[in-house]
C-alpha cells in the first residue's frame, strides 16, 4: 500500500498537478492537511477536478485558512495555533497521497515545520523539482534534509522543461529513484492527467517486481 507525502523544492513547482497524476495512477485517496488561500480554488478542489477514477476519496482539509501565505502566517491571521496533535492521517485502507504546502521547511507554527508533520505521519516522500537557476541547490538541500531525518524518498519527479545536465547531476549525486517526468502542457485537464497517470502506473508496477 503506497502512503506518500508530496513535497516540492519550493512553491509553484507543480506539486498539485503531480499529486493529481499520482492520485489517478494509484486510484489513491488524497488529503491536503493545511490549505492556505481559498480563492480561486483549493488544491483539493483542483485535484478532484482532474481525477476521474471512481475509487479515490478526497478527504477534507484539517485547516482551511483564508490568507494565501505561509501556513504559520495564515493561521496567525485567524488566531489559530497549529499543533502536531491537531493532525491525524485519514482512516483509509486505500493508497494515500498527502500534499504538503510549499517546501519541507515551511513553518506551520513556531517550532513546527512541514517536515515535522511528514515525520509524524511516517510517510515516504515524493519530491517535485522544476528546472530553474538554483534548482540543483534547492533539490539537493531538500533531498539531504529528508535523508538527515531518516525519511525514505519514494521518488523524484522532474516537472517542466527538461535540462539533461541538471537532471543527470542530481540523479548521479543522490541516487534517488526518478519517476516519469511531467512536461509543460498547454492544457491541464483530466485527459492530460489520465495520460500521465498511465506512465506512473507502469513505473509503480515495475518497481514492485522482484
């Protein structure tokens, strides 16, 4: 049973689209523990719109915060103090995808980071990377932070325009499994997600072979 935490090397690297593809590929349940910013759509709403299978359950967020900001700031604006005890994984026997907010070290509250929540849940990580100037550093820092905390990386997803030199270095330096890539797409819709999901489904099947 796959139980995965989707994180990224920063904000706006494509975590939600990757989450939709993985949810469709595994027919998994999806959960976003903290949503900061409710307009024009939540990440749960986006993933629900992009996923077509009849199996996935979309669990309600533990916290829905109005301000589109770091969770600790959005929570503070509503006089909410996010605490580790506030969070429990959905009680499901299905595959589960949990999408974080921003990168690993995004604060939920003073002394409480997104990576602390990942460790609390005991999930494996999927890291979404996008090629830009500085992305090698951001990707390696993310992977190193997971390694130092003993979190297994289930896979790395390169999203966006390919950069062979960057990607080959990251692969060789870290040795983490690389999942199918996501290319720039003119339209992000359910058909596009379904097409990529087939590639990811095959990847999981091949990884499961002895």
